[in-house]
C-alpha cells in the first residue's frame, strides 16, 4: 500500500510540474531564424527595431518622430511599395501645447497572376510608429523608446511584407501597409485616416493590427472583429497559435484601445500583442536592450502563414469573404494547439456536462456513497477559502500600492516593484493551506476527499454557468469541471482512478496558463479575483489527488 501510494504521489507531482512548465512555456523554444533565412527572421526585425527605438519618438519629440517617419517611408519605397505621407492639421495635445502628425501609407499590388483591378482586394497591415509620451512612474517622469510598443508591430510588418514579395507573382490579393502616428494620443492617426483617407481602406476586406502591451511572452490573438467565424478559419493556418476569444469580451472593460478599435466593427480582422512584463510598458525600459526575439518570432509564426494563405487564395477575393454571422468560442493551449467551437455547439457541450455532473451527484448522494452533509460542510470550506483569499489578496495589493505611493487600481496597477513576489507568495500559501487542511480533514472524515471534490465541482459549475450566461464562454473553468466530472463518473471502479491524474494535469495546465495571462493583463490590482479562481482550481486538484490515492470510494 505504501509503495503504491508513493508511486501515485510521485506521478501526481511529476504531472503537475510538467503541466506548469508547459503552461508557462518554460521549455526551450525553437531556434530563431538567422538573417539569411528565406523565412521570417526575428533578427532582421530587430535590425529595424534598433533604428526605430534609437530615441524616444512620441508626440513630444517632433524631430525624432520626423526622422523615424522618413526612415520608414524610404524602407517601404525601397521594398517597391507605392508610398506616401498622409499629413494632417496641427491639433491640441492633452498634455499641453500642439503637435503635428502624419501617417505612412504604402500599397503593394499583386504580380502577373492577379485578379482584375475591379475584383482586387487587400489586406491592411497596421501598426503605430509613435512611442508613448511622458509618463509618471513613482516619482520619475519617463519616456518610452518604443522598442516593443510598437517597434514590434512596425518591424514585424516590414518583415512580413518583405517576405511576401518573394512570391508576389502568386498573389491574388494585394497588401496595404499603414503606419499610424499619434496612436498613443487618442488614436488620432487611425481616426484621421479612417475619416479623411478613404483610399486607404478601399478594397480592404481584412485588417491585421500588430501591437504590444509589454515586451515579452507569447504574441496573443487577443481581439477579433465581430462575427469571427471566417476570420478564425483563416487564422487556423497560423503556426503555434495563441489566444482566446474571452479576451475580446474582457478587453472591452480595460482602459485601453488600439488602432484596431476604429475599424473592427466595419472591417473583419485580428489584433495581436504580447502582454507580459508591464513593468517595462510605456517606460524608458521599453528599449532595444529589453526586446524578446522569441516574442518577435512568435508574431511571425502566426502571421506569415496567415498572410500567405490570404494572398494566394482566390476565396478571399470578395468584400464579404471574411464576414461571418457567428462568433466562434476559441482558445489555445500550449502544445495542444487551438480549439474552436460554434456558440451552439459549445452551449450543447456545456449542457451535456452539467447534466452528467447532476447525474453523478444524484447517484453519489442517493445511494449514500457520499453523505450530503459532508458535501455541504466541504462547500462551506471552499466558500470560506475563496472569501479569505480574495479579501486577503486584495488587501495585500492595496497595502503594497500604498507603501510605494501608487494609487490602487483593480485593472491598472502596473509598476509595483514586488508585485510578482506578492502574487507568488499568496498562491503558495493557499496551496499549502488547502493541501494541509484537506489532509487533516481526511484523517477525521474518511470521505472528505470526495466531499471536497463534489463541493468544488458545485462551485466550479456555478461559476462556469454564470460566465456562460454573461459572456457566452467559460472554457478556463469549464474544462477542469468537465474532466473532473468524467473522473468522478468512472471513479466508482478502482481501475479508473488514473482518470483523476489526467484531470489534475489538464486542470493545472489550463489554470496556470489562464491565470498567468489574466494576471499580466489585469495586473496585481486584480490579485483578489485571481486568488478567488485559484482556490477553485486548487480545491479541484488537491481533492482529486487524495481521491486518486484511495483504492476504493
């Protein structure tokens, strides 16, 4: 018995560690293509970023911005694009004074095998070339060098366009490039282009906006246009896809807009960005020395095959080629790839697993396998854990902000010096607390592991259902709920106890991947919400661990 339990314990911890490594993508990444490669090269992109980020080039730096605009203008001209400056009137600045701004617009027409001009459509590649104007961080006034935001976007688009020209004779559609100015100031460049330059958007039936909210991490597809069904079919060509449809809904509540916000309701498209390491976001640390070649490479992995498929396929040669009626529910998991469902299919799948869980709960209670009182007692424990974790983590974030002189914000508390340590400490403390508490309870109550699992499933099911009603999707809590339900269904037979190990592994993978992205997107101010969800995940995993170790119910 001891040896068998030891093997189970080792297997559990090995699977958990592997799931964490995969979820955080800590495994070695593929080699970055060198400068001589015919494929996307992050090193070539970095050469452009080195020039782009040489000096701050915000609306407060007109000379530096002019130099950069001329550099980009000539880069596009040298690539063979019909390039022009789109100049606008001087406007007041919200930080004082006035400024002048201009966009850079270039068109690359298809080669010999293209469709007739009257049928020709275009992809519009968009990034902004201005950097963030002054920002107060603590007691310092800082300016961003714009290496990531949005040197990543500008550099990636130059590389994508340059590589696509190698197969120009295969194009059926054309490429338009728009580098906008004053994005950091109310999206002025994109708003002006959309209102005053209809030629930019004429014939465009697909938009790709490349952004950055941080300097490292995976390049996420974090926003799509409404009715994304056909857009996601095109994005399915991406290599190493990343992102989730839920972020489109969450993004509406964040205090951020991008150039994509101006056109997303009228032109189908996608919006990609890295979101990690907000300590460097909009500060002087957003400079060339802190760029991530792996992040740049990930933009290329996704966008290069999508661009090629769009350009060479006649299926995209119509105004409504990428306009869909329905939104897909989609999410990507490291190694496992992208999963996409229709709204109806996803709803049916949810209903099926809710029904299965209710059946399992009925069987366990009806046949007195698990006393209902025990489930209620464990449910009280989970709710208390959640309340304490949420209140404690929120208080810690608030006190930390107060200590360093920052104003507390639920979704925009970016620059606290030790925020990551606070988040990690809380997670570890609650993991140990629930693990030890469950062990003590199990010694007193033989069936506590099942009590806790069923109670955690009830909480997960309620949260999952609420999210489904509000947002129409809930994958980050529904997947652990579904796998745990299957494990519970079969666990009456001792030969199926290994399903708990599978369920734990999937739960850890989904939980760590999602919570990390949520944390870096919402910042430490939202630590209370993150810890509340963490308690649900921890309760599911720990209870299944103890269930797995028992030979019989």
